C-alpha cells in the first residue's frame, strides 16, 4: 500500500504502523527510517499518530463499517461547529530515535485547522477507548465441558486428571468435573468413595463436593467415603484440608494428617477424631475389613465390592454386627467365614445371593 500521502488517521489505522510503535524491532525501524527519508513531509503526522496509538487501549474493539462512518460524522460535525477557544497543549511526546532523527529543531506554527483536526483525532481515540470497554468482547468465552468418570459395582479404577491429580475410585463410585479445570478452582463432584492425591497448585485450590459438604485442599492426599447412606467420612493422609458445609454456616473445620471428620449431608453437627489408616485405605489394598460393622452396612459393602445382589431371609436381629478382615478373598470364602459367627446359611446363584438366618 502506498503510504506517501498518509494522513494522521491513516497512520493510526495502519496495522504496520501500530506494530512498529507498539512492538518495535530492528527490521521495522529500518523500514520506517527509509520511509521517513523518502517522505520527510510526513514527520509531523507520524509524531501525532504515534501519540494517539500509545494512548489507545492495547486491544482495540474492531469497529464495523457503519460504526466507523458514524464516528467520522461526529468528528466532521465537531470540526464544522466548534471553534478553538483555548490554546491546545503540546503532547508529552518522547519520540523514538528514528522519529527524532527526521524532526527539525524548530517547527513552524500550525494553522488552527490542524489543531482542530488534532482535537478531533483525540476525540476519536477517546471514543475508541470507550467502545473497547463498553462493547461486548470479541473473543468467545471458552465453553465448559463436563466429564464423568464412573466405576461399576465390583470394579475399582484410577484416573489421572488434567492437572496431574490422581483419583482412585472404589467400586460403584463416580466423579464429575470440568475438562481442564477452567476457572479459578479445580472442582470435583464425588459420589461414592475415592482416594485423592492432589497435585500442588497454590493459585488454584482443589475442592471436592460431596452433597453439601466441600473439602478444599492445595496439595495433599485424603479419602472421602459417601455411599448410599447420608453419612460422609473425610480422612486426611497428608497435608491439610478445609471441610465445610455449603448450607450450614457454622460448619467449618480443618484436618491435620491422621484426623477425620464424620458428618451427614444437610447436618449441622460433625465429629472430629483420629482414624486407623490401614482400615480406611484397606480397599486400596484389596482388603475388606468389618469392625463391628452393622449387618445392613456390611451387606451393602459386599454388594458394591463384588457387584452382586444379596437378599436376607429371616433377619430379625437389628443389632447384629460383623467383624473380620479379608484380603483378596472370594465372596464365597467371605460368606463362609461370616456364616459361623452370624449363624446363617447362604446360596450363590450367579449374581444373586440368598442369606438365610437360622432360627
């Protein structure tokens, strides 16, 4: 494009000129130095255009043709109707060496029309700046994409998240989270039981939501258990976490390694206590531990662990509890061991299990 007769506004709107002013390089300096050598009459326009570019926002909203025409109509109207009533102050310019090289020490006084034109251009720059801050952004907000990772009853699995955090899911559990963790936090919604090894990031906290209870960490490891019952157990292995309720303002506490919180969804109370790590994390070691576990709870554990359906017959003792430790055992071996102390017979028919208590 021929820039020989460029006006101030032409320079301002020219992308090559703006790049030279805002992002100067040796190559661009040499190109514009050659231009000034061949077009010394343009030095004043370049000086004014440079000041306008430097005072405009770094990212300018792109105007459409209709908006540009409207802007120039306002400028032309101001030029026709307004008179210069006070002296225009000189720009606080600190020009590049390339511009200074071609600037005469003494400049001739400019006509009032030029000053009016400068004032109009300043109005244009101000209007462009206002448009930048008031018009909608041109960039589209990145759409959130939700991901869900689930395990079926009888199946355990592990998943590595985009930030490097590792989540180990117990059987019949699931997590839901936004792909690439857009935003200021890393949020995961948990159903069931999972062990978290959180990648350290002080600027982006890691938060696990289990119903209305949130567990917030920066870089740590912990276990959360919240199966079909409303009971929620949060056990901290390393680091430090904040546990609070989204619904109950008074519910706010912190855990240190070896401590756990037992609470209920939508509850206003919680218990903070120590725990045995090998018991809480036994599922990671393919171990089932019953420690005075109520029978209904033990049945749900076995159903989830092996992916079966257990039916109880003639069960009348609601206070019956089970104890025992089984590592890598089959369901048949576990039922065989429990049957002696709990006094029941059992029948396995594929995925259907019947337990008949002796009278």
